C-alpha cells in the first residue's frame, strides 16, 4: 500500500522511483499539516535531498516550504545578507556539508601546532556561521558532521596519527559534538554513523561527486532525507510515545501457552535465548529514556505474566503500564490501551512478529507504526533505525515518564475508593507551583507547546527561542503549572500565555498535559491568571478556541470556566469574562506562593 | 535477448520515469528530445536501467553515451536479467 512505502524499513529505490505519486498521495490526505519554512544551505548538490526530505516530512504531518541555496553557497548564505532567506524567516536551517567541504587537510610535513591551528581554523569557519545564523534567524540548526574519507593514505594509522585525514575528521567531529552539547537548539545530523551503517564504500562512491557533485551515492539519498526528517519531527513533538509489544516470538522464542515457561527460550544459555535477551534489554533501555511500554498478546493473562516473570528475562510485568493478554482481537486491545494511557493510537509503535496482526492494526489505526521487524536478529536494528523516538531534547520529564504514568495508575485505584469525586481530589493532597516562566523550565515549556494536542485551546507551537523572547517581553502574562500530590510530582504540565491589550488580556495559549486532567488544575491556573492580570489593570479576559482534529475535548472549556460566548465562526469561538465577576474556582489544590 | 525486445523494455522504463505514455524511444533519441530530461533525470534513468537489466554502467560509459542506442548496445552485451 502506498501509505506504507515511507515506513521503515523502506526500499530506497522504490521511494525514489515513486516519489511523485507518494507526494500526491500525502498531500491529498486530510491531515492538518504543520507548515514550516526550511532553509537548506548546501555545500554540494541538494536537489534530490530536498525532494526526499519533503516526502518524509509530509509523512510526519509537516508541510515544508523550502529555501535552497545556489550550488555550494552555504557559507555565503549564512554569513551575508540574503533577502530571500530573510523574507522567508526560516523555522529550521539545515547545513548540508560533507568532507568534500574541508578546505585544508594536514600534510605529512605539518607539526602538532600547525595541525591544531588548521583544525581550529576549519572549525571556526563553521562556528562563526552557526553563531551568525542564530543571531539572524534564532531558529534550530541541523548540521551534518563529517563522514570518514574514502581512502586512507596512512592505512590503519590514518585514524590514530595526527597527519591522517581520518584522525582529522574524528577530531573535527568531536568539536562539532562539543558545540552541540552547549547549544540545545543545535543538532548534529550524524552522517558519520549513517555512512558507516549504510556502507562507506557505497555511500562515498566518488562517481556521484565527479558526475553530479553529490557528496553521497544517490541510492542513499532517501536514508539521508529520513534522518533529517527524524530530527525535525522530534523537534515538533511528533515522536511516537509508546511501544506496544507482542509476547510470543517477540519477547521470547516460543509460545508460552504451548511450551510452558520452561519451554520458552530467553537468557544466555542458548543462541535464541541470547538474541531475545538482547532485545529485551534494548526495550528496557528505551523505557529508561521515557518510552512507555505496553503488552498486546493473544494469551491467557496468567501465562503472559508467567512468561514475563521468567527468571532470565529482563522485562518484568512491572515494566509495562498496561498488559492486555486475552483472546480479543489485537486491534480492540490497541484502542483500550490508548484509552488507559490517555494517548491516541497514532503515537504507538506496534511490535509483533506476525504480519497478519500488524496488517489488521495498521488498517484500523491510521498513523500507527507497525514495522516489519523480520527475524529476531533484525528486531533491534529495524526499530532503532526507524527513529520513532529520536531524541532532540532529553528532559528530566522524559526520564521519569514511566514513573509518572505508574503513579497515575495508583491515583486511579485510589479514586475507586471514593464515591464523591471532590473528596477524592482532596485526598490526593495536591500542591501546585504556578509561576511566571523560569529559564530552567524553558526547554520543557517549548517541548509542551509542540507535544500537547488534546487539551490545547489554540494549538500555537513555539520554539525555544520564541519562549525566550516571550519571557523577556512585558506585553505578556505567563504562567506555568507544576502539580504534585501524595503519589508524586507531575512536573511542569500546564502553560498559559496571555497578551495584554489595554484593559483586555488575550489568552494566546492554554494547554494542559493529559496526565493531570480532571484534577481542577485549570481552575487553579485561572485563579492565578486573574490574580496576575488584575495587577496590570486588566478588567476583561478573552479566550479563543481554534478547532483541530484532536482538541474536541476543550470545545466548551471556556463556558465551563464561566466565560460568555462573544463570537462564533465555523472553526473558532471567542469567549469573554469580566474579572470583576470572577470568584476563585479552585478549592482542592494548595498553590504555593512564589518567594 | 533480442535488440527489439530490449528497445521495448527501455521504452517502458522511459514512459514510467517521465510519467508519459506517449514517449517513443529510438536508437537516435537524446536528452534534447524529451523536455524533462535534465541531469537529475539522467541519474534516475541510469539507476533504473541498471536495476532493471541487472548491470552497472561505468562512469566513462555514461559520460560517453551519445544516444539511447549506445546505451542499448551495452545492455545487449551485459544484461543479466
């Protein structure tokens, strides 16, 4: 099916060949595309790279408008005034360079100091460009590092001797990495790894340089496009959020219902056992960086739990937030898991060795990923290279995510003990921090504006530099909310941004993470917003609801908060409230006063 | 494989790549005969013929091909599919 042609693992040649019909298909879908301006500054031919990147971005719900520099003019475009680029106001700048753009390489007669100088000068050529781009456009930069040279003059010594080109490339790459470590809006597109993984011999076939000035072989272009698109979609919050896993022949070799716990292979005693152990370890590592785990298996529940409790297994029942082990069809299990995790199925990666199960799930859940993982020896490679969980911003929240979800399940269990919902809320002993933006939370705040889709009144997306600007701007009233209760801390999970307009405050942004819904946090936020607004002589608060495919739940939110409808259009409604009429709504959360 | 058979298959490939059923390929056909045939299309045409006929063209061969007929000569000689 054409809709799966871009899903990993894709056939690069087919993607190139059918690019026109794939693009038409993607554009014809009823996705509400996120429109982004993307500048590609090339140190070599970029034409097909742009076309492939466009396909993968469309597949991720992002519609790009491109600026492409004239052949090889990446540095000039970055350093000097460029009307076209300035008028475009890029959201992302991609610098497509390669080792073909290295001006000076060490020669065998150079000494230590000379080579150090050469290296720094080469590095600074790039660093001043990045600093300039940031100053002019204040947007994320995606920069290729360097692939290894396709010949080694010094043979094996080429990598350890300072005169070797390979050694020089490696040192340059380390300097690029250091810059990336210091700037959270700067991302390395690791073509050093990509080319090695693809096969450096094929990737760097010089024929494509001599004939077409491509710094890589054309068959690898879809891989490059896919890699860049992974970084971009991660920046805009479009990573998948959960792995939903089958059990038999996916997490162990064999069928636990037939073979018994002693008959399945997992652990270091056998080859198959080792293969599955490595896979279980990989999944566990994903959990540690914030990926949620669930089980979707055709098994009696007790057999599934027994299999997961195998002494040699790394993954235990507690590692999974939801375990669906039953004889229902896997598709309805997926929908139940989605409801229980308060997520949509299109944020899942369904991992199952059975193609028939994958097909059913794919057909009924548009946007879900269900890769052909092949045989056990390939599982990790397929899932890893697809880039479902590409990291651009590892926050404390990501690392603690599974813990937070678990705590939520404990809350749900507590709720079942109370018949009066208000009493339940009081029993949670909730406290909240509701304050103006603090620089320490800016990355998380930006991340939230890109990830939250359901409780989001206007779905305005902000980059980190946008949030930094708003934080310094006196025209705005800004609040973040951090909710804690006796089970744990939910972290920063709600944001309100209001813009002052005389005596009116326009709410430009109001969003809240699913995990703190139905706790009356929105009431506490509104109490604080009113309090803040009245300090500036505001007498009216105006809010707007922009309808999207995902935010139906907040259609009447302003009404429930006591606002009156003032304007009704097809996709928007506008609401208003007079501060003089307002009475505090929150009676269950203790809000800490700022120092 | 008969040369006429090769020509027929090559014609099909051109029609597919250019998304145009009306293209008719002859030995004398060159890039100037088809409007969309630029250096980037060239890359695709070469790759598709290589894949379809199971052979690789050398760089010099590609640079020296004066028309489609010369490409077919090489295919006649080295095709494995």
